[in-house]
C-alpha cells in the first residue's frame, strides 16, 4: 500500500485520467473529491461490498420464471 500525505487543495493522480483532491479536513474526517471518466465506477468501500454481495447472491440463486401464456388458447378436455 502506498501512503501519501496531502494538505487541503492538494491532489493525487492515479494514471493520467483520475485525480483525488483533498477538499476538507475536520478532526478525524477527510473530505475527498474524485475526478474520473464516467466509465470508471467509484464507490465507497461499504457500498462496493454490498453490491458485490448482492451480485454473488443473485448469481447463486435459482431464477423463477412464471408460466407465460402468449395468447394461445388451451383446449378444454
């Protein structure tokens, strides 16, 4: 893990297209801004973990499909 020290209004670059800006520091909280292309998804870790867990659960579940009746008439016995 790379550990960097930054002050308010200083940035960290990730590659050429992603920058992390230090917006504010208050006590033990740091507000950051992320500037990245729209194709790059940026999530807080807890949200990322929740999405990942939901996707895993969905992939492991058995899909349930209701019977479809596409207008076909059934013959009575």
